C-alpha cells in the first residue's frame, strides 16, 4: 500500500504497531496529540493532530489507503471528558475517511461495548451492544457509525473488540489476554483481507479460557497463537477466592462492569506500562 495512517501512535498499543505497519506501506503517517513519539521508523512520519478537529483529520487522511484508528482516551471517564476524543473523534475519522476516499477503517473497539454480558454466555460477534461504561458507550457509537458508513457510503470497517492487551496480571486476563504478537497479526489481517465490508472481531489470543466466540469472523483469517493458560496457576493463587456476586468477576467488562459511571476502571487493573520505546 502507498499510505497508512495510525492514530493513537503515542499510546502503548500504538507503540507496538508502528514498526510492523511501516513495513506494510510506502508511507506510514503516525498521529497523536503528543509533541513527539521518539525516533521514527523507515517510511514513517509523525503529525501532531487532535482527533476532535475535523479539518486536521481530513488533512492527515488525504491520500491514505486505510486508517488504523487507535486514538482515544483509553479508560472510563466523565462523559464530557470522552465526548471530544472518543465520540466526536470517531465521527471525524469516518467522515474524513469518506471525504478522502479511504477504503477501510481498522478500529480499536473494545469488549466494553458488550461488557455487561456474562462471561459464561460465551458471546459471539453478533451479541447486542451492552456497554458497561461511558467508555464502552463510545465504542458502541463508533461501531454503529462504522456500520452506517458501510451501508450508506461504502467505507469498509473492521471493528476489533479488544479484551485485554497487556501483560497478564490478574485472573480475568487468563481468559481475556491479547498478546502483542497476536495484536499485530489481528491488525495485519484486518488490513490485508481483500474484502471485509463491516466486520466485528474479538481481539483475544488463543486462550483455553477465552470468553468470546470468533467463529463469525473467520473470513479475516485471524488465527491467534499465544495462550494465557501458562499464567493461570500463578494468577489464581495470588487472587484467592473471587466474589461470584461481583459484576467485575462475572461480566465480560471485568472491573469496568462494577465501577461507578465516570470512574476509572483501569485504576483497579494493575496494568504494567511496557510501552515500546524507539
């Protein structure tokens, strides 16, 4: 491809995507609101821009084949805080893609769009939206936006409902873990699959205790290789007995299912910041 655009390039997940994406195209345009993102890879350039600025997004996406949209506030927060980057930002990406004739948006959606479903229900990609937070609501909005832009304007989208892409540090992650290698594979398949229309796929590794079903997304060719079962004994021993009446243990959204609206869910998850440095 000639040009790919990566939003959220300064984020933890974005840091692992920059190098493999740069190898898939002649030019990778990485963008975020940060002043800089470190050394650039061959073929990569950086543009500082705000997702909430439509004109800026139209300019960044000019001439792009596809956009990989990872930019957003990555936690629960008051609605007013999320409105600009997560809601308006999503609209700006799809509208900018449409105006520029961009073929496809590859979107970092989240399990929190369906976070109030029970883990024991083993939901598929066709499960109805059931957000656990304002953050999850923003993911529902973006997925519906993606569906509408496909139906009405023929902009393809792959909405990747990522479960937990971080080092395994709690019992929930034994089922929800998405390794960085599998994340990269998932994004690559979302890009190189010839035809996707509007597709939804769960971002999860090949975990023995996975709580979601990806069979309806097999056309993407995503075949995860890593398995969090190797961490199971340690995680369960550290945590001890879990409260089976706590929505954080019973629901797909984990801690996001039990926090009060507007309060951080990430704060309770012991996520290790292992952002890749360049």
